[in-house]
C-alpha cells in the first residue's frame, strides 16, 4: 500500500502534464461591459462616472484581466470638469492593476491635457487607484488634483462567456 501511494504521488505530475495536450481543452474567457461610479480625493474632492469593458481569463492560477475605461470627473471644490480614457492590466487574482489614462481637464476658461499613470487594487467590483496627472497646457489653470486616490465601483451590465481554443504552436 505504501509503495502504491508513492508511485501515484510521484507519477501524478507526469499524468497531469501529459493529460492535456495543447489545443484539446479550450480556454474560457469572459467579456463584461458596465458602469463605473466613483469618488476621487486629492487636493479637491470629486465624483466620477463612466463605462468600462473587461476581458478576463477564467483560470485557477494567474488569470489575466485587462480593461478599457472611459469616465468623466467633476471636482466640486474647484469647479473642474475632466475626462479620462485608457487601459489597465492585472496578472493574478490578488495582484495590483497597472494602467495609464489620456486625461483632459478644464475649468471652463483654461484646459490641460496629458497622461496619468495609475496603480491600483481591484477586488469584488471595487477598484482603488492611485494616480498622478502629468499635464501640459495653460499655466493659469493650476487648481486640479495632481496626485489623487480614486475608489470606483464597477456595475456589470452585460456579461458574455467565450470558449477559445488554444493554439497548438504555444
């Protein structure tokens, strides 16, 4: 009995490796579209509203998720309106998200445009982001959040599952 247990223990990795030749079991992926609602805090408090589309692999180990988001923001204390759009990426279940946004901010007299790199953490629909705005444009427009933290909630409106066959060349 002891020998049988040892044989099964040491041969199980061989069977699991040889038991799934490439291309036999397709990968399951989801595509979700939904609404973003959030708050932003930096020098000024703001609210965010937008849309996001996510693509996610359904795997037990290291699922890959990426998304494209576009949202509008309004800073209450400084009366600024802004728009952001860009992708973010996540490798694994409880890992950080990394992204960059194209940013446009205006105080209705002057405007600035630039890029905003982000790092965040996403869990159960909530997405906590830290971002810094690198903007060019009018030097007279200075009342905006350069460094800020955002907390967003993602409400999924549409979810589709797709089976994708693995490429035999991988």
